[in-house]
C-alpha cells in the first residue's frame, strides 16, 4: 500500500474526507498534532537531560545502525 499526504483548505476538508471514505480502496489515518507536539517536546526534554548528564545517551552511529 502507498501513502499519500494531502493538504487541503479547511473549508473543503470535510467534503474531501467524505469523498475519500466512499472509496473502498482508501483508508484514512488521522494524526493528532497534539501527539506530534508532545512527542517532539519529550525528545527535546531528553536531549536537554542528556546534555546535562542526567540520563545516558548513545552514539549517533549506534542509533543509525538500528535503522
């Protein structure tokens, strides 16, 4: 399955969602900006704690090897 990200004017959002729902081959994933912001904030907090030596961090090379 392929993923497509679409930006649409807010006035037409509901129309487009209803139209897409009518297709049996389309699934809609809704993301929460609040979740995204909290995830980023948590990452920033962890980076701060790591730079202060309060939590252990790992090498970027180790992280990239996991990908």
